[in-house]
């Protein structure tokens, strides 16, 4: 999967913004100001970090040891790094993006959830 497809899918979600706060090589995508994915733009193949339920994270790493790793520069319990070299199915990648988005959404304050509902 290329960065344009990944980025477009993420940005299609409600309340999402993008920025480069860590420099030009790390695209950070947030829901209501909270990070749910980071893409390493200087990596070939593309690598992205996604938040994940801890138990599911372990299962995914065991099932896809070459393409789903513990989160690089992130909390290893709650984040995975996906290596997008074409081995992972697009549907799985999008499902994991949705999972990360939903986990972060669940952790939003009531006020932020209300603001999101108004968008």
C-alpha cells in the first residue's frame, strides 16, 4: 500500500487532522487532537504505527511476524508497527486503522466526543 492510499483512508474519518510535528519524515494523524497513527515517510517499504488492544497486538505479531512488529518508538504494549510491503491485505490494514481510530475515540473526553458528534 502506498502512502497516498493510506493517508486518504485515514483522512476520510470524522474529526481527523494531519501534521508533521516530529519533522518532515513522520506524518501524524489524529482524531480530535489525539494520535491514532504515525507514518514513517522515509521508510521503504512504508511503515505505520497504529494503536492496538494489547492482547490483539500480541496475536497479530505472532500471526504476521515479518509485517506486524511491536510499535517503533511507541509503547510496545499498545502500539504495533505495520510494514506495508504488499504482504498484508488491504482489508486487514484498513481494519487495523479502524481499530486504532476506535480505541482512541473511546478514550476521548465526553466534551471531545460531543464536539466530534457536531462535525
